[in-house]
C-alpha cells in the first residue's frame, strides 16, 4: 500500500514553532549573510529539525547574477512615480547598478506574477512601489514569493504602506493633509469638496481622512463638506469638477484634491466652465509634481519628498545590514496662487 504524502512544511510553520518572525527564519535557513542572534538561530534550527523542514538547496546556492535593481510599480504613467523612478535611476547609476521597471496596474495577481518573473531573471534587488502591500495578500503567496527571493540572496524594499517584514519607506499622508485642510479652513472657506480619488486606495484614503480632520478642527461644518470619488487621473478630476459646477458651488468654496493630477484636471474643468480659480473657488493638490508650478494659477499643495524616497529605496536595496529598516517620510504644505483668503 502506498504511503500518504507527508504534509508540506512551510517557512511560516517553522517561524511559528520557533516563536520568531518569518524573515528571521528565512535568514537562518536561507544562508543569509545578515546576522541573527544565536538564541533565535538555535530555536529556528531546532524547529526546522523537529518539523523536518527542507529548504531548497538549489535556491539557497543561487547568487545574484547581475547588478540590476528591478522596480515593480502599480502605475508607471503617474508624474509622482516618474519622480521616484528617476531618483532611483540616478542613485543606482552612482552605485554602479542599473534599474529596470515594470508595471502591475495595482493588482495583487499581477504583482505576484511579476515578482515570479523577476526571480527567474535574478536581479540584485527588488523594489516594490504600491499604495499598500499586505502580508495576507493572495493568501500569503506574494509574501512567500518575496521571502523565497530573499533566501536566494536578493533584497526586497517596499515603497508604500506595508506590514511585510522587509525594508520599507512610507509616507505620512494623514498629517500633512490635515495641516493643509486646517489652512484652507483658516483662510475662510466654509464650503469644501474633497475630490477623494478611488475608493479603498490606501494613500488617497488616508489623505481624505486627514482633510476631514483638518476641516472639522478649522470650524467647517460637516454638512458643508462633500466627498466626491473619482479616478486618480487628470480626467477623473476634470469630470468630478464638471459635475460639481453643474450641482452648484456655494461660496466661499474650496476643492481639496487627493493628488496634484486630480487638482490640475479640476482646474481645467473650472476654466472651461468660466469659474475663476482662486477668485471663485480655491483648489489644492497633494504630491507637488513638477507641473504644479507650471500651471496657472500655480497649485497650492503638499510637497512630498518623492525623489528622496526613490534615492533611499536604492540605498536600502544595496545596503548590507542585518535588520530591516523602516522609514517614514513627511511632506510640507506649500501655499501658492490657487488658494485665496476669504473674509469670514
């Protein structure tokens, strides 16, 4: 009679039995050069032996074949991603490496597919840029793929919000959004529309929450705050602003957009409808893309350190450290010509 197959023991099983993180177990069993405390190393080795865990020897023996850094992004067409990618390329070039870029359109399935492809190409490091990457995405399969890549000698860096055990760079979207909205309320605006972008998208959702908090603190009544969801694009902002004009703009009115691209689209719609910015409606954005100072009027916004984030991501990707590093970057409110002071 044939024997039943032995249940597959995963790295997560070993980590749970040893009472350590998955990344620590990966470093011990994957032959990583990063140091793990002897106590934890012994616990992982003992747990692996007890569970009869067998790592892939072929994967463990692999080494990086080149000096490429593979950047996996949600959307390569956005100006903010362009600023991040350009900074990555400059920092990598200075370090003697080069950057390749691919797009996933923000879907977990495409992220997993792209990471698998990149593992086969064996870049030196993987940098994932996304509004949010979760440990439990696709039942943990994306995490397992990334951990497997690190066991092979690679390095993973995430730019965006995440609970995964890798180097990461995130942005404080809530705090500066609150500051911007507080400024708008303090400037006398008592009717506000938030162009909130797509529902469920982490970064713009945090900005919307910050806008709401700042407006309330600034004395704007909640019944005078409208939230309008739209695609995160110039056309999305244009269409949302056109609907707003059709519904009517109660003075003194302000429009807070979840990013600069949406804001610029909204200003185009106001101009087409004969609504003057900022004389009849103030408009703000978020990110401070290069176009923000080229449009007329120049856009009031939150300036995020996008180029710095790109450069730091490459630094982390090329660094040789034992523990993961987590950086939080914060933007600053930049007041320009698209907002006006109202008499309250």
